[in-house]
């Protein structure tokens, strides 16, 4: 069975090939001259992997591809949060998902289900589209997830 530690930065780059602007040359741990803060480095991805491993239960998944896709989406969520926080620097502030906003005659409105917004665990993933995708993939696996172990008790 695949483990999160087996998933590589190259797996991330291949899966999200359209989503991020990766640093050149490939494999650079830190931005090199000519790389802007928007370039994603292997170090950024490894940092997101470490955050994901602290909040990921491999026991939920029945097969390797399912585990890999969910782990990559969770990692992308953490990566986006890290990059957004870094862009704000010491002025970084927390925020909650927007239900609606308007600028002039243009408005945007959407709603995240109450069960996700009010739950201390799931609400943290509602701040990015990657987190919302992760919820959509993982939540069904957590409903009624029961494991049975053979054993016995004694009356002594």
C-alpha cells in the first residue's frame, strides 16, 4: 500500500502541471536569482507535504490512487495557504470564506454548507478550492467508517 512518504514533489508537479508556476531550474530548493516569490520551489512543496502528513489518515483509503489524489489535494491546499501567508508577511491576517462581496455593479456569492463551516476540523479546508476538493473526496470516506477487530474479554 502506498504511503504519503512515497509521494514525491515530481508527482505533485505532474498532477498539478497547469496550476502553479514552478521555479526554474527544476529542483531548486530556494528561489534562485530571477525567480520571483510566485515561483513554487521543491522546498515549498516539501513544506506542504510535511503539513499534510500531520493531518492525513492513510487508513481511510482503499487503494493507492485514491490515497495519492487526496494527499495531493490536501498538500495543494496547504501550499496555497503558505504562499498567500508569505505574500502578506508580517501583516498576515486570518480570514473566513466569503459568502458574498460586491465591487461596483459586480457581485459574487457562494455558500459553503454549514456542516463544513461550523466543524472545527473541516472548516480549515474551506479557504481554498483545493481544500474544498479535498473535503469532497475525503468526507464520504469518513461517514460510517468503522473498523472491526477480533478479540475477546474475560469476566475475571
